[in-house]
């Protein structure tokens, strides 16, 4: 963890280094992923079986390529009533929030009698990647699958690695709740490649979403254009802007809720109260000692954590914009003026009673959010990621007479005579 | 050009081959682009100057790195009144169409008193790539720059190669009309890399859009994630669905309006009238002979063109969906029932008086559209490509009491105790 003070002489340089610090995949991952994608494209199921044996230590021909929907139902019924209710509450709230994202079609006729518009349609098939092993998150299943269903996607495929053949019952239960149509026991870059190109067993999909390790993220990046993808995902981040009236234990817990994800996660506190900063730092250390995820949180906080002192909270906001964080908490009495200053953030959590983690699970907005400063140009997952827009145009002879000559002039100026002719021939 | 009949025995196989035919970049382009990107990232302006000398045959230090806005105004004033009016008409109609794409913010409070919503904001800076040389298209300037301006982008940068140092006055005039803020005389993969990473001369942008050759497209693909991009663009395509009551000369001109773009372009006609098909084929041959772009059109039509006979036009529509074409003309009296069958197309042109080329220039919808079957999952360029959404959430103690326990249960089930603690600590 580094401590910075925005009024110090060296602050600008130190903060710029923090903004530019890369915590992402290296070239070796890229080369290995290229090789895996090529193998899956060329060899299909044979490559999937080989790579699953290599990375996940089981033989798909023995353990089974698919997971039955009946198994998902059984997993759901095997949960405690409390967990079933929690999953159902989360699914319901996520569905309500995302249903409101469905865009409206347009169909206008202008003063020249020219009809213009746009129609939105869902993709035919979507694939959701769900990590296996340590990072097996049923919440990710809901956050990826429910927007696809809300978009109207007919075929929803889930892939998830099952290391040593073991499945995660919570993930299966979430797949049941979300209404996933097909499940395959494959993971890694090879699973993304299979979804993109298709194999004999797995029919191709149009969009692949969902979190994963560096290999999965790199595979999505490389396959972008062959399929649609949500966004290249990097390590998780939180920025907390908090005044001294917060309980330091609460803010420490918020910082640790990202730090516990991964050693490469990042948690940053901006505060205008030096004594509060000290208390939070102490509370972080004390809480880490009690966490089962303490080792990960320790590494993340030591390597990537930061506490930054500012003269007042508004001073923090342009600095927050430079970080363009995935998650931003504004923990103060009236968060609205600070929120109005935000230009770049994936998701914002307002006030003292809105810990980021409540948004990870049950609030409704998506928890798949742009990382690594990508909130400068990217948005969280939404129904739009599973839909596309077809523009349309309809002219009659008088509409074409009104605007066609300008098209002819421009086409001729661009040296495209067939373009010009296709309009001019109708103007005779 | 191939002729197919959907009722022939071998049709399914032949059509599948047509759908799967790749007309895109190879691995050599990818490797060269990786090298160029690395050079620009590491060496900045030095690499830009070297690569421009190599590819565009001029020295930026002598010819000048930038193009002044005064030069753009002068180019505009140097146009014929007819061309100035055509550019203005196009810009006005494109601005009106795209302004209506601006999404609305959401700010709702639900039955639990939980406030949820989303705010849209423009990216800070956008870069528009404009090809130079043969394919120097002022219409591309308008189609990329105007949506960025409609989104509210403050800094709009244009890059365009100027082979041998020569600028294209039409492109400059279009930059003036569109209100481009900065122009640089660089092109190719090196220009895209400069926009993404920034150099001493060119400050980085957040989104890069615009068409280009295979190198430009590959650079955008590789830099996706470092910046936002519109969509990987491949060769242009048109599918025309036409009955026998069309003038074969009109339909031939429409097919050639794509074929003249590039040898890799593709034009496909579906018709239910074999005699009409013959007439269109003959008209294509006759028109090619009259075109200054005839050699390109000839190559494209011979290599990639197709005429496909169907028993009736509705039979064509599922086949069109498999092609997911960039442009789709429905040339018949009542196009609406056919349009209602379309699931995957970039843009649709309805009726006999709506040639695709009118949409390329002046109608209003964007001409930057998904190619290579990407209309299955991608949309044409819009203001959304220059904006991003920040979700937000605000809970009070009673809202957190209502949904917090479910978040705690899920976080504990996922093995993330700090997530659970950050909620539970506020419920005490």
C-alpha cells in the first residue's frame, strides 16, 4: 500500500505512475492463446479433449462433455432454503433492472417523405463463460445469463471448467435459476475458441461474455470480430471516496472486498482526513488477519493498494476520473454533488449504506464492469451486448428526387461511378 | 460470379461454401501490425516519422505533422457550390438521424426505497481514421465525425495518410463541415497505434473509428481494449432481393456499386425470376465496360459475385440471414413482409427507389456497418460508440436491511468473506 498526499510536491508524478501501472497479461499468454485457438479451430473436439485433459485433469469422454439441466435442477433443490431464496431474489432484481435496458425501435418519416429507422433484434445464440475452481461464482452466472435472456436470446450456452471433473453445485443451481439452455464442461481459452468457431459437439454462438483468468480474457480479445464479446476484463478495482465521519471498519471492509479477489486487484481510498486514513489502514491490517482470503488480500493491498489524502473530497474527483475505476464508492452524507462530477466510472455506489458488494449480488445493476481504466470508453454488461441494431431506409420517387442528386455529386467526387449511376438511373 | 438455384440438389453445400468464404486478412498482416504497434508504443513520434517515410513516401518533419483547420476551410471554400451543398445536406441529415440515438439516463427508486439508475456520458476524445489515396472518402469523414459530435465528444481527432504528402481537398472540406478539432497526416496501423497510446505530438484518444485497409482493421482489432473501437471492418457487401418487375439495369448498377469498391467486395442477387437473372447478369457485364472502376468491379464480380434463384422471395430470407449482409436491398412493391423476416443485416433498403448508395451519402443512417457476417452480433456506427454508461446505486439502512442479507449469504457461499463482511457490518 502506498500513501500519497495530493498537496505534496511529488504527487503528480506518483499518481501518474499509479494510473499507468499495468497489472495485466503479458506476451507469453498471448502467444499460448493464439496456439490454443488455432488448435480448436483446426481440430475441434479433439483439441478440446486434449486441452481439458492437460489443464483440467479429466477426460471429457469419461466425465461427460455436457452437464444435464436435470443436474442443475437437482443442485438447486440441494441448496439451503436461505441460499435458494438469495439466488431467487438476486435473479428477480437483476431481471427487472435489465428488462428496462431494452432499446426502442425507431420508425420516422421526415419532411421529404423519407422513412428512416432502426430495429433492434437479439443475437441467435450467446455463450457465457463461468470460471471454475476457486473463482466459481454463481453471481457471475446470473449477471451474464439474465441480460441475455432479457434481450430475447433463444439459445444460451454456458461453459465452465470442472477441474478434476468436479462441478460446483452453486454454479449449476444458478444456471437453473437463470434458464441456461446448454452446459459444457470446458474452460480456458479452448472453451472460448469452441464457442466462437464451433466444434462437432458445441455449435457456435454469436456473442461470448463472462469473466475469466488472463487466458480467457486474451482469447476473447483475439476472437473479437469472429464473435461479439462483452469487454476485455482485467483485475478488479475499487476506489472509495470517504470523509472522516465514516466508520473506518466499514471502509476497510469495502477496500478488502476487492483486495480479496486476486493478488492483482486494486483498492484505493481517497479521504480528506489524515487521522481517518490511519484508522482505515489499521483496520485493514486487523481485518486481513481474520479473513480466510487474507493471504490474497494482503498481497493485493501491499502491492496495489493506496490511500490518498486530499484537502477536500471534490479535489479527489478529477483524480478519480483519471483512474476511471470499475467501482466507485462515494461514502459521505450528500454524495450527489460528487456524483455529478464523475465522468468515468463503471458503477457508482452512493452514500454510507451502499457497500459495493451489495451491487455484486442482489441490487440489480450488472457486476460485469469495465476494468483497467476502460470506463473511459466502455460500459458494464447490458442487454445491448446481446442485441444489434439494423438501420433501414425507404424512399419513394419524390424522396429520391429530393436527396438523390446530392448523393450523385458526392459519389462522382469520390470516384465511385457505379454508386452515382445506381442513384442517377432512378432519377431519369 | 456463380449461379445457384436453391432447388438444386447441391445447393445447401454450395451456399454454405459461399457463407463461409473468407475474404479477410491473413497471419502475415497480423504479425506486421503487431510489430508496427510495438514500435509506435516504444518510440512514439520517431516511429511515426519512419513508418510514414516508408509507407507514404514523405517526411513529416518537412511536409508537416498536422493539417490546419484554416486549410480545411480553404478546401471547403474551393469546392463547387454543388459539392458544398451536397456535403452540407449530407451533414445535416446525418446529424438529425444520429441526434435521435442519444440514450436517456435512468434514475428509478423501487418499492424497497432502493435508488438505481444509469448515466450516459461521452468519451473525452475520439479519433477518426480516414483512408487516403484511392479510397479517400469525404462521406466517411461525415459518417464517423458527426456521431462523435452528436455524442458530445469534446476533442475529435482525424488521422489520414497523405501519400507523397498530397492531401485530398474533399476530405479536408468534409473535416471542416464535420467540425474536426485536430488533423494529423499519418495513416496505416501506425496511426491507429498513435491514437491508442499517444505520442509526443498526438495525445491519446479513448475511441478509434473509421474504415481502412486490412492493416488498419487489424491494428484496431489488436488495440481493442487499449481503446474502444467501432468494429473490425472487412470488405463491403450487398445482397439484393429483387423480383422480375425491376429494371435489370437498376439492379445491375446496385450490384456494381459494391463491386467497384474493392476486388474483395461481394455482391449477391436473390431473385425468383430466371429470365430477370439473365438480364441482370448481362447488364452487369455491359455496365462494367463503361465504368472507370470497371477493372475492380470485374474482379470482384467474377470472384465473389453470385446470382441465386429461389422459388419465391420469402424463401430467400433465411438464406439472407445466414449471410447477415452489411447492406440488404429489398426491391419489390411491398417490401415490408420481407423486412419483417430479417433477423441479421447491417442496413436494409426498402423498395425500388432506395438504392444502397443513397444511404452511403445523404439519407442519414450511418454507412459504417458490420461486414463479414458480423451483423449477427454487431451494429452500425452510432452515438453509442462514443458514449459509455455508468450504473449507480443508493441504499439507505432500510434498503440494505431488505436485500443485504441475501448478498451476505451469496458472498459467504462464494467464499468471499470480505464481501460478506462489508455488507454484514452495516446491518448490525
